[in-house]
């Protein structure tokens, strides 16, 4: 026979709330969940930055070709930044001054220079992970050079070639040069 008699108040009061071990376990699980979320966010931000660099480069290339399309003398051999800033060719994600200085989101310079019948776009200060992801699969260029390594001329760029070109993992970042075709 089962005893359904009421329990004394002293026994019930000991059963309320969480014990210290339960609290520690809860905090440990919460910490693991937070670390996992931060790790996923870091990866997402890196991917977003890589996409942004690719979009900026394509936007600049399109704007330069459109602006200079009717010029019989080509692009010249000088720095094109001041003209590109005046024509509002640089995307709004880059910081550009009236004097022609353009800066990317990592504080590195963005320079567009004519090379007679072609032009070069140079990005400095690019983090290694963003550099590799931005170069992987890139196509439509005469060549891409990372950190003055050998120019990549086979497209689309393989991840191994991108990793070799983006070899700087310090805070100084990588320098990438895209040569138009």
C-alpha cells in the first residue's frame, strides 16, 4: 500500500531551487553555446567581408571600363584615383577623399593605376582569410598577384593558388593586385 500522507515542510524546502553543481553545469553549457555562436559569427563575418571585396573589385573594374571606354589613348600610366573619386566610381563601402585617396575597411589603401591599354587595382591590408576567399574562384582578369608573388594567370583561381598568394597572416595584411584584361 502506498502512503499518500503529506510530506513535512522541512523535506519540501530542501527540494526547491538548483544545487550548486546544477548551477555550474548550467553555466558551463551556456558558455559552450556562446563560444559556438561566436565561432559561427566570426566565420560569417569573414565570408561577408570576402564577398564585399569581390563586389568592390567588380564595381571598380566596371566603373573604370565604362569611364574610359571611349578613350583612344587607353588608361594612361598615372594614378586614376582622383578621377575615379570625382566620377563616383568607387563603391560607398570604400572611404574616398576628394584628393583621390581610397581606403578599404581594414585601413589599407585602394589604388587604381593605368597601364596604357589596361589598368591595375591594388588593395593593401587585406586579412589572410579574406584574401584567400576573395581570390578563390576569381575570374575575368589578365592576372592577379598577391604580395608580389608570381602572378596567377590560370582562372578560376584554385584555393591552393589563392593560399599561396595570400601568405601574410600578420596585422599588416596582404597586398593584392588585380590586372585588367
